[in-house]
């Protein structure tokens, strides 16, 4: 089991380490790279995966599980924030919107093989769509609808679903082009995540540890509900162990900075929780594979 876990996690953390090294010594500006990834590579990955995915009633349990995994932690954090005197808009989103892109997609594919890619992308799409809709609505004062419909990920997902559900399909060379473009998304995600680790500061350690512990708690509650009430095949159930307890997505910091909702604290939550995943992921992966 130990060798299997190491073999699965090594490629993920190796690319993160390369990204850290690049960020530490070359100090490139990853903002335009991340923008290209979010606006080109990732939408291409989403489109090529969803357009070819078998979509029927068999996907309903996984969709339901993804929604529970995103929304339930938000409900759990309501009393937690009230009792602990924490700002809900700053502390709840990191537990709701987890690193389902940078970390989850490569982790799932390395763990379960290419057969898990479609399910991994579906989980990512659900999380991303809820983040750019519910997440923006939670943080902003106005109507985020205009921003949502302009997001490349949303456009890619919606067009792929229309083509898939109507049976129209997509021109084979176009599919191959988007599939090729999408293959760049995962390595760039991991390199960017590694480069972000250069911004870790000791002053944010307490916030990071607290967020990591809360993240495991809210994730465990979500997984328990999914385990008992949503029937999933073994592989998807194993995926949900990891999906429910992933560290926060980097986008939480981008939104917190944009709306000025304790951005320094949110940055500490995101960076330290992803850093501590070096410890938590092997344990979670061992538990998942034992199911």
C-alpha cells in the first residue's frame, strides 16, 4: 500500500516541487500564465472531456455528491464562524470550493487511470460553476450573472453539454485540437501551485493550521453524508474521499483580494492548507484505497 501511495503522489508533488523551484529562482510572473490556463487550456480540457462523456441518469449520483461536497461545508461553517467569531465570507468559501483543478484532476488520473478523467472533470466543472455563481454571489453585492456567462470555463462546459445531450457531436479534428490543448492544463496547474508556495509566511501559520483542521472536519461530515445517502460505484466513492477533503482552491484568494474580504488571511488558508496536503493526502489516499 505504501509503495502504491508513493507511486501515485510522486508525479503530483514532483511537478509542484519543480514549480516551487522555478518560482524561487527564476521568479517568473505566473499571472499571465494562469490567465492563459484558465481561459484556454482548462476550458479546452473541460470541453474535450465533457463532449465525449456518456451523460445519462448514471451520472446523477456523482452530480449530487459533488453538490453536497460543495454546499454542506458552507452550512457547517455557519455555526462554527458564529461561535468562533470568524468572518463567514472569508472562512466559509475555502471549505466549499476546494482545489478540484490543480490538485484533484492529476491526483485522480494518477490514482485511478484515464477512466477517472471524465468523472474528475465533471467534479471540477460542478465546483467551478458553483464557485463563479454561488461563490461570487456570496462575496459580491450585485448580480454576478453577467460575469458568469462570460467565463470561458462556463462557455466550454455549456457548449459541450449541449453537443453531448443533443447527440450532435463534434468534428473529429476539432475534438483532437481541444484535447491536445487541454493536455497542457494539468502540468501548468501543478507548476503554478508550486510557485505559489514561495509566498508562504510564518505569520500566517496559525490561520493555515486552523483552516486545515476545519477543512478536514467539514470534508469528513460531507463524505459521511455522501457515504450513507448517495449510492456511488467504488471508484467514485474513493474519489469523493479525496474530493471532500482537498485543500482550498487558489481562486478563493483571487476573489477575496478582489472584494477585499480579509485577503491576507485567505491567502494563508490557501497556501498553508495546500502545503499541509503533503501530510494529509497520503493518509486520505490510503483510506480511499482501502474502501
